[in-house]
């Protein structure tokens, strides 16, 4: 199930940040600093011809059949970046194709939503085996995200403390079926619903809020207009009247 939430009050800041009010979800080190090394690796791969061709291939595939498509990145025996052929999924999820020395994957959504619960839990499964693994997600209208690991211990703890719930299996009259991706446990779903009802959160901001508040050890990067992937961070402010607002920050990244 993808996050279904509406919009937060927010502002974009183009610099590392300093907020005077108390921020209930701030971690000891800010996301910008913690994600810098992983974001650098994501950008190095994203600046290769293999990344560009993978994006072109999955976009082209979706023009023919409106489903999710996935490509995996790996390395050949000489250490050069390579990518797989396109793997076809369904309207809700995709399947990572096999490739030697897999280091990352990229898939395209069928809507304009950011990474989903399934993307997150599947990414945790990958980084459990390879802490440098990267997951890229693009949308039909050109939004581009990446999930990167910033603390392996925290990610594994989140996976245990907030275990995924299996996705439903939907059967069709012709005998085919769709297995939907796993969802967050009910307490996290309830919190997302509260954000939607009380604060009006966009899917993007709700996802970042969850990553940070629950100390997942994972950062969400978003591609800027200049093509650079940089982490997104979120801060919670409470004014003198008890009104809660949120600030979204796009970190600097060279």
C-alpha cells in the first residue's frame, strides 16, 4: 500500500539548517551530515551512462504497458558498471532482475508517489547483505528519489521493531492475481493517518517524517533540478499557541 496522505505546511531551504524552536523528531546528527557519504555514492552512479540508459529503458517500457519496471546495476569482472535488461512487474510492484555483483536497482512507479512501504522494507533486505546498496525510484512525470543507508544497526533494528505486514493477494476472474507489496505495521499506519487528518501531510513529507522519527537508519534522497541527488530532512515546530508546522529541507550536496 502506498502512503496516501495530503500536504504539510512546509518551506524548502537551500542550505544546511538552523531552527530555533524545539524539534521533537531531530536526531543527534542531522540527516544532511549523516547522508553525505552515501549520497556521494548515489550521485557517482547516477552520473554514468548506464544510469541514463536504464532510466530511458524503463520509461520507454512503461509507455507500452503501464506497469512498474525494474533494472539492476552490477559490476563486471573488471569492475565496470553494467546494468541488466528490463524486468516487468505489475501495477503495484516490480521484480529485481539477476545480475552479477549487484550494487543497486532502479524502478519506475505508476503514480507520482515517493518510495512506499514495500520499497523501504525491500531496501532493508538488500542492505542487510550489502550496506552500500542503493535503490532509485522514478515517477512517470520525472520525480527521482533514492534510498541510501546511513546506519546499518538502526535499519536492522527498525526491521525487527516494526515488522512489515504481508501485502494482500488479489485474484482476478481469469485466474491471474497480483501480490501487493508489504505494508507498515498498524501503529505506523495509524500515525500516518493522524498526520493526514491533523496536519495535512504530502506522501513525500510523511515518508521522511517516518524515516526520521523512527530512526530507520535510512535517508531519502531527491534529485534536484541540477541533476544532483541530495537528502531530504524534516523538522517539527510548535508555536506559542501549540500549532504544529513542519519544515522540509533539501540538503546541500556537491
